[in-house]
């Protein structure tokens, strides 16, 4: 079932042996490659068999019993054929170009479709031909008709838009074809450009310039175009240097801006200090006072600035003063730089030879050196090629000039007799190798000519050497030289032309010339002869000067060939050195990576050490602060106890008891740690020792209850101080623990830093040893130095030695420089001795002048002190007097006091005016109250009179007024109400008066 096939075995219940499995039905229903049967099952009635495979197909088969199986459907399984082993196997088709069955079927289908298409095309063509024939017949009949009955060509057109549409479709097809061929066109063009870049652009034409009168010639160097790698590296270096320069300038500008900002802000601050905000005064006196203070401030500031400037000058002067045993920093830096960069003048083969940082050679430096050397060689050759090309251009200009001169000579010789003609120099021609750029020039005519020649060559089957096509092709590329002046046929032709012209002239001149005309002709003849000779000399001079220029340039090129050969040898040496450096590069990179890693690790450790130091300093400050808090707590406790307190021992024992418990717990928890409380115990006051002595006794105190006679406030204060002390000691213990941990980590890092430093020194020494070894490997290379016999000066007994291993090779310039340098150093030594001698004499004079100046300064100081004692009676600091002659804050305070007094005066004046107004108002009210009192008094008298009248009326005349009792009662009520009203008014007036 792996290949998607299914087998069915006919089994009987009676015979269930292995032989019964020989016969089976084989059904291949699923895919052979990807149709593995994954599931097979029967239906619930065993009537169907269902299979599913990996190819996604599900098949169902009907299962019939023997009774249901029809007779005609019974299949007899044929036995296998015998003799299959003897039959010859069918040979497989091994031809790779043979068609498969599917390909053969597709080919037949394609041929059938193409045949049908061709039949349709032929049918359409026949229809079109019939239509064309009919149209031609109509046109012919139209032509046979009279002119007035003929139809115009436009009338045959059924619709003009049909032709427009056809034109548009044709243009669209053309554009479509162009678009389809655009990619192919671009591909071919790109291929052509690549070929030109690879083979033609990378080469420069080799140009050979020939002399005119000799066999000398000079050729250009065959050069490849310079690789862009060196240019890119140089550009990269230049861009890197430009970036660094920009960063440096930006940093300088930022520093200058930071310096200028305080300079710009300082005058504003000075103005703010000079002119503090004061409210504008309102009197002339205050304004004059303010102006006076402003002038004093300006004077004081100017004086102070002068004093500060003088102090700064003195400070700079003393700062620039070197010590007695101090050296000049500039000279020391120059000496240090010289020692670092002067190099080692020992032999390179010596074991103690040291290399400076600049002399360390690696692969990158050597590659850059090699690229620089190649660039210099290429530039020299390019310059020489330019000179040779300019010489070729000079030859072209000389040829043009000679042609013009020859033309002038011919025009002059036309007027002279043949016997008087001088031989005309030959016009030099350009050789084909002098214009190599014309080889690749071509046009359509050249290509057609070449095509015809190739066809003729293929037809005749002639060899390429004997075929005239090559000569014709070369003739097309290179212009054929004109006819030389030395050609006899050309000269005879010219002579015959001249003769015929003279004969015609003689025929026209029938009359004989006069004497004047003969004289003029004679002068013209002399003039023409002179011009002929001059022009021929000029032509010869041009040729000779060109040949001289070519020989000079050839000599210069020969010299340069020697230099180029030496440079090529140097390139070979550099390549060998580069191979050695590449072999040693891996080990050097490993050492440099180790050094970089160690340096980074050292920097990290140093930063961590600095951070740990700062943390330790912070912890120490915290510990000192906590100890001060503890001392202050004990001092406050002593102050709260006072003197001769009977409960001092009890209160100190309360304070000490909790401390002992805390210390015991800490001792149990931190038994393995170091005991650092001794310093704390030494720093505590004597009170604590007394408390410890008191607390050491085996006495149990009840610290929860205040004893009788003890102040409850003092007891509570002691409890609070105990809690504070416990917190302080706990924090102190934690800080000490943190400080101890930091110190341990710091010590571990310090040991690690020493190890890193030692490993860094070891790696640096290994790198130096490796550099020396690398130098020795480079020195083992053989260097080719071309020498001449007169350059060898290490002779032994007047003869050349056989072994040059102990000799040194110098260039003439280097040897002359060394000899000159010896003389310069001797002269410099003599000059330095003279300078040293003059400096010693100058030093003596300066010391003498210094002593004289010190005595003069001492004398002037004594005189100044004497004058101050005579005038002031004591020594006075004039700078301090000048600086403090005017108390500016006091003057400003005086001005402010005056302003405040003025403000208070104005305020008092306003209050006095208000008081006067209030007094007037009070007087007015007093008068009103007085009138009210008079009125009240009058009302009282009236009341009294009315009461007396009422009493008299009630006693004496009671009987008379009995009949009018009601009226009297009404009158009485009225008077009482009036009396009440008056009483209210009196009370109101009293309130107002009060």
C-alpha cells in the first residue's frame, strides 16, 4: 500500500495456508508517488470497501460474494508466463534529444493547430486576392470611362476613419515591437559597454612617435587605468580627516561660546549690582544724593577694577615665574617628542633595537604604501605619455605648417624658371602607429566594404594574408597619403603645366618688354629666389627642431625607465613584505585585541574603584554624622538630668538596659563579623562608661513605671531618648557594615586592577617582541639595488670585496645629507655652547640686578613705612583704604531712610488733614448735641410745669371737672405719650453724645 496499490486475495474457510496467498487481484488506483494508502475500511454491511490516500482521493469498491458474482464476470487469474527470464529486456531510449510520449503528443497537437491556422490564413489570403482583383478591375473600368464620368480616388474610400484606424494600429504595433525589443536592446547595449569597459577602457593606446630624418622613435607606456581602491581609500581618509576637523572646529566654537557667554552676562550683572532697584525719588535733594552715590559707585568700581587688574597681573607674573630648579616646559615637551619620534639609530639586526609607534608596520599601512607607490609610478608614466602625445601633436602641427610652406614654395616656383627650382623637401607623413585611436573608428561605408570583402573572401576561399580586403580595410581606416613631391610623374606633370602656362604667356606677349619692365621682372625674380631659399630653410629647421625635441624626450624617458624599474623592484619587495605581514597578522590582531580588552577592563575597574571610593566617603560622612547625633543625644540627656539628681543612676540604667539587650542580640546574629565598636566606645563620653559600669551590676529595674519623686516629664524624655539612641545605634551598625562590605569589594577590585595592569604590561612586552620579530622577518628579505662601479666605495686593498653583507647602501642624496648633517651638528654644538655661555653671563647679570632691585624695594618700603608713621602714627593699607573709603551700602541706606522719612511725612500730613476734618465734624456734632440738650432742658421744664398744673387741677378743681372727666383722661393720655416720645428722644441724644 506504499505505492497506492491494493491487493485482494480469494480465501476459503477450509484452506487457510500460505499457498492460498499466491493468487490475488492487483488494483493500482491511487497515485504511485504521493498516494500512500492511509486508511481502509468496510461498510457496516460489508458490502463496500473504502480507501483513502495521501493524494486526497477516496475510492469505494463493491464487494460481491461468490453467489452474487455472475458467471460471465468471474475472472480466471492467468498463470504467469514461463520463460520470462530468458527473454531479452526492452532497450531504453538513451538519446537525450528524443521526444517522450507526452512531448510527441504535444508536438503533434501543435503541428495540427499550426496546419489549421495556415489553412485559415491561405483561405483569407485567397479572399483578399479576389477582392484586390475586383478592385483593380473596377479601377481599370473607371480609367476607361471619359474624364467627366470618372470617379475620383477619394470616392472609392468608403470611410476615411478606416485608414486612420489602420495607421493608428500600425503605430501601436510598432511601439509594441519597440517595447518588446527595448529590454533586448538595453541588454545588448549593456553587454557592449561591459566589453568596452573590460577590454578597451581599461587600456590606453600605445602611441609611437617617429622622427622625421632619423630612425629614432619613442613610444608611450602601456598602462591600465588606475584602480579606484586607492582613490576611495584616499577619499575616505580625506573625508575622515574633514569630519575630525569639523568636530574639532565645532568643539572650539562651543568653547569660545561658553567663554563669551559669561563675558556678555557679567556687565549686566555688574549693572544690576551697581544700580539696585530703588523707587524713584520725588525731591531734588534725593536725586542729587542718588547721583552722588552713583558717581561714588563708579569711582569705587573703577578703583576696585584697577586693584583687581593689578593683582591679576602680579598673580600671572608670579605664576609664570619658574622655580629655581625648574626646566622650561616647552623645551621639555620638545625633548620628549624628539625622544619618542627620533627613532633608534642602532642596527636593525641588533637585539636592543626599538621601534617607535610610527615605525610599527601592519598590513593596512603596507597596502597603503604599495598603493601610493603604484599611484606614483602611474602618475609618472601618465605625465610621460602626455608629453609624448603633445610631441605627436607637435608633429601634426609641424606637418601642417610644412604643407602650407610647400604650397607657398610651389606658388613661388611657378613664376621661376625650371632651372632655378630648388628641390622641395618631402612632406613627412604620420605613421599608422602614431594615430592608433583611428583603428576603432568606423562608419556605415566601412562596414559595407568589410561585408563585401568578407563575402568575396568566403567565395574565393583565399587565405586571410593574401586577401585584398585587409589592405582595403586598412586603407579605409588610415587615409592614403597624398602624392609625394618626389614622385617623378607628379613633377613632370607640374613641369608640363608650367611650360604650357609660359608658352601661353609668351604667345600673349607679342611685344618686347621695356627696360623698366625688365628691371621689375629681375627684382621679382631675385625676391622669389630669396623667398624660395628662406622657406626651404624654414622647412628644414622645423624638421631638425622636431627631431631634436624627440631625442631629448627619448633621453628623458630612458632615465625615467631606470627609475620606473627601480620602483617596480620596490613594488616586488613591498608585495613580499605584504605576504609576510599577512601571515603574521592573525597573531598581531590577537595581541591587539587582548590589549584593547585589557585596557577596557582597566578603565571599567578604575571607574568602579572611583565609585566605591565615593560611596565609602559617603558612608564615612554618614557614620560621623550619626556619631555626632549620638553625642548630642547624650549631651541633651546630661542637660535634662541636671546636677545632684537622685534618680540619675536609675535613668541611666533604663537607657543602658535596652542598649545591652540590643548589643546581645547583635552579637548573637553577627558572631562571625569583626567587632568594630571599639572606636565607637572610645569616642563616647565618660558618661557612657559610667552607665556601663552601672549597668554591669545584676540589678533588675522596672522601666515601665515612673518611681515616686521622679519627674514624669524627665522619665518620658529619657524613654524617648532611649528610642532615639537605639535607632541611631542600629543605623550606625548598618552603615559600618555597608562600609566594611564596600572596603572588601574595593580591595578585591584593587587586587584585580593590579593583576590587569601586570597582564597588560606583559601583553605590551609580547607585542613589542612580536614587532621586533616581525622586523627581523622583514629584514631577511633581499632587496635589489642597482649600483654602478663608481658608487662602490667599500673597497678592500683597492679591490671590490666578494662579500657585501657588512656593507651599507646609501643613496647619494642620503649620504650627502648625512655628511652635511655632521657638519651642521658640529656648528650647532658650537652655537649652543656660545648660547649657553651668553645665557650664563645673562643669568649672572640678572641675579645681580635682582639683588639691587630687592635692596631698592626694601629701601622704598622702609621709607614708605617711616612716612606713614610720621603722618598717620601707624601703618596703613592704602588698597584697603581706597577700597573702603566710601561705605556704599550705608549711603544707599541713608537714601532709603530719607525716602522713608519723606513718605512718612506725606502720610502724617494726610493724617493731620483727616484729623482736622474730623475735628470740624466733631465740633459740628457737639453744637448739634448742645442744641438738642437745650431743647431737652426746655422740654423738661415744660414737663414739670405740666405736672404741677395737672396736680393742681386734680386737687382743687376735681369737682368742677367731673363732668369733663373723659376729656381730661384723653388729655392725660396725650400728654403721657408725648412725655414718652420726649424721653426716647433724650435717650437717643445721650447715645449720640456719648
